[in-house]
C-alpha cells in the first residue's frame, strides 16, 4: 500500500429536525434529519500508511477558545479515524 493523505473542511451544521430510530447491531442508530451546513469549519487531515498505527488524524480546531471544550477527538473515537482504519482492513 502506498502512503497517502487527504485534507478536507469539516463544516459545522445545525440540525433543524432529528428523529432517532432504534439502535442497530453495530451500535449506531438510524436517523432522519434536516440539517443546514454553516460556514465555520475545522480542517481535517488523515494520513494513512502501511503497518501498525497506520492511521493518523490531524484536526485543526478553528473554534474560539470559549467553544473548544471538550477538545475534538483525534484517535479511534473519531469517525474519520475509524473509517480510514476500516478501509485499511
């Protein structure tokens, strides 16, 4: 596998409606939502390389200090990190 990286903006959003269904076998819930994307965004970079510890996630948190607590997850608890790890499998 050739190492690669991808960078994208992760825009903020507001859910105007959110209906949560029952929990699925994978632990997530089916949802129905109407959401509006907002202009503020963080910058997310995923680095993927062969071998142990193959996924590294870099998040440039652009939130004002007053909103930066709690910090954004950067390890396996982050969905971008988990998706990249699953793609490697």
